[in-house]
C-alpha cells in the first residue's frame, strides 16, 4: 500500500512483486488491482467545491483553419 500511494508515477505489479520478493505474479496483481479500485472509489467521493486557486495550468485549444507549422513546445506555445 505504501509503494502505491507515495509515488506520483505509481508502481507496476511486476515491480511490487520484485521488491517484495514474491515468486507468484497472480496474487500480487490481484492485490494491486483491489488497492487501485479502492483508491479510485475514494477519489470519486471527494470532489473540489467552491473557489479553487491554481498556480499554472495548460489547456489545449482547438484552432480551426490554421496551418500547423513547427511550433514551440511548452510555455511559449501558441496552442496551449
């Protein structure tokens, strides 16, 4: 549970199997599947309400009729 919940990128079932030193993959996969399901249900229960403050955000926009040239990526991009 600690490995799954403390990293932003997450862990694969194979990585958890390796770190725990377990031989069989199926029980590890079932455990990880149950934990991810519980974490997803928890996220569904808690939603943000009211005023939300954001420091930075990138939102994609659709540009109709524009010819796409080689554009700058990241903060200076005209399509973000």
